[in-house]
């Protein structure tokens, strides 16, 4: 039992680190995506966090079209295909995120 | 005596108003076709108005026009159900002032006039829009 | 006196900027002309914003709560036996505070001679006004019964102390206090205002304050109603009761029927038929009221 505790702690912190991985988080603020360009591996997910004063949604033509999220909310989208995709917002057409999926 | 008479006349005048007349505003504005025409004319005015056009710089104007058409229909008493965002949430990030709100009103008045909506009818519609100031103006 | 007043107005303008404004930079005076046409009323006979006879709860000019507005006016009242000319200036600060100054010249024409004062004997008044909006917004609160309410005062100084005393008046300086409630029934294109004033003024202060018959403050009532014909034109009427402090002459309520035309946010013209009732020796003092207001 005593030996299992450090291993358990390691497992939990790894899981926590993975869940909050900044490389897979995109922030919406100032009616823009930050960063404006990301690279991820096929099958990975991007978490979109609305840190803005506006309601946002996200879509990629032909792939997905999300619900709206209010400031403070987030949503996660899996990228299951390789390629380069542009993520936009129906409400704010100037918002663009380029996603390179390897 | 003169004073009492004047006071009574003015009070009577206020209370004989058709306060409970049937609500014909939607029809008086030309139904949905009239509303659609009004929204397009007013949005054109907003985009040409140096005081407020920048407010729309990052907006999806097709979506904005469509939302106005549903919302105005509902406000005018038409058979529409506006399911868009609450007005406060939708405008919060824009930090609008009373001057901004009033500029929209003025542009809307001009559009209503160009759509041949009578001044009396314009005011009936504006009376329903005016309270949105409380939600839309945040600065 | 006028220089001191002008300087004070400017000082209040600058310092209240800091008190009332939020994100306007200090020292910046913003003539935003942001309010809707006609929502500042016109300039009333004592210099404040309102109708022609009564102060309204509206703040003069077109400054929104983020800015200021200034209006200048000139008013002429032509009666069968008298004439009143009154120019003035008013500032509206952040749609909250209004400060005004009007100078009145009341010409007694032939009556002056009849009274042994001389043909064209003229009374002059300096009227300093202040008005503070307390609650409500006449334009936006269409979903509420609550009117826009303001309190105000008018401090009046008359230069004919000796004549005032001779006709039984008790003072040549006096201050009126009032509460005004203005409601715009936009769906009916109708504006209504009720003002309650406490005053000792005889004929608006032209014959001084207090009298041999009665020498304390009395409550008076003023009401205005206006119908908006178009964005630029309003028709309406008002009445205003007055005290009866002097034994020498009865005083009656005043009435007017007006048309106010707002060319744009810089210029408006008001024309009215006015009935001021009895003034000293003469009954039926009714005639024309013309007022021009210019502003920024």
C-alpha cells in the first residue's frame, strides 16, 4: 500500500498534466483565436476556451459545426483526419485558426 | 376656474387615448415583407453611419440581418419567436454608449421613413424597442 | 456678476467632468450631441430647459450622460400693453445637471407713464437656475410608469427695488424651488409634464417677491402636454398658476398653445399664443411668444 502511493500520485499528476496541456488549448479572446495556428497529431483534441466578452462557436466546413459557447465556457473537438484545416466562427467571420494535423 | 378647466381637459385628453386598441403594429409595418425591407434599409444605414459602422466590423452581416428580421417581427407582435441570444449577452462586448444606441434609433427612424411607415407607427415600434437600452448599453 | 457666473459655470463644467464621467479623459469636454432630437425641450421663459412657461425634468441640450451640451436662446413676448425680451444661456452636464442664466427686460410701455414711472419703464431680472435630474429617463423608460423627475431652483434678482416696494412688494430678490416630472408616452407620441413650484414671485418676479396681501411661499402648479407630429415638430399647451401676493393687482394663471420646430440639433424655433392674464392695470394680456434656441 505504501509503495503504491507514489505511483498513484505520478499517474494522477500525469493525467492532470495531459488534460490541461497548453499545446492543445486555443483561447478565444478579442474576437480572435490565440494562437492563430497550431499543429497536432491525428486523433488528438483541441480545447477551445472562450476568454472573450462575446459568444462564439466554431466550425470547419464539411467537418463539424459546433453549438455556441458563452464567455467562460469551453468545448473540445477531436481531429481524426490528417491535413490542414481552417476553423471559423459563424458569428465573427474574421476569426480564423489554422490547424495542421499530422 | 380657468385653471381647473385646463387641468381637467389635459387629464381627459391623456385618458381618452386608445390605450387598449387591438395590436395592429405588425400589419401596420407591412407584415414580414415590410419588416424585412425595413431591416435591410436600416442595416444599410448603420453601415453608412460613421458614428457606429465600426461596431459591425467583425460581425457576420447576413446573420445580423436575419436576426434583426426575426427579432423585429416578434417585437412588432408578429408570429415569430426570437431564439437568439439575450440582448445583454449579445451586446456586452461592444461597450455601447447611449450615443451609440441613439445613433441606431436615428438610422432606424430614417429607414422607417424611407419605407413609408407613418411617424405615429414609428413611435409605436420605437416605444417597444426603447427599453432594450437597459440591456444593450453597458458603457 | 456675469463674469463671475460665466467663470463658475466653466469651473463646474470642468470639475463635474471628474465627478460624473467614467471613461472620458479628465479635462475633455465632450459635446457629443448624442441625445435624440427634441429631447432637451426648448428654453422656458426663466431660462431653464422645458416648455415655454414651465421647467421640465429634461436636461437642456443634446449631451448624453457621457457629455455636455450648451444652449443659447432669445425669447420675445409681445402683449397688448407690455413686452418681454429675455436672452439666456444654459448648459446640460452629463444628462444630470443643468445650469442656466437668463436676463429679462420687461417693458411697461405706456403703462409706465400711467404709473408715473415714465414711458417704456423697464424692469430687469437676472435669473440663475439649477436643475438636478433625480430618477428616470423620459425616453428609454417606455416599459415603466415612472417619470423622469428633477428638482430645481430659480434665483431671481430684480433691479427695481424702489418701485417694487411702492406697489407693495416685499423684496426684489427671491428664489423659486420646484419639482418636475416628465413622461414621454412614445407609443402615443405624447409628452406630459407636471411641475410643482414653491414661490413668492409676483408676475414671475417682475414685480418682486412677496406682497402686502400675502408674504410667504405658496405652492403653484404647472402642466404641459405636447403631441409629436413629426421628428421635428411638436404642438402643445401649458398652464401655470401664480400667487396673488399684491393688493394692487390681481394675478391670474398663464396659458400657452405652442408649436415647436426643431430644424436640427443646433436650432429650434418655438411660436406660441400666450395668455398671461391680468398684469397690473391691464386685463387680457395675451399675445405672441417667439423663441429661438441655438445649441452645441
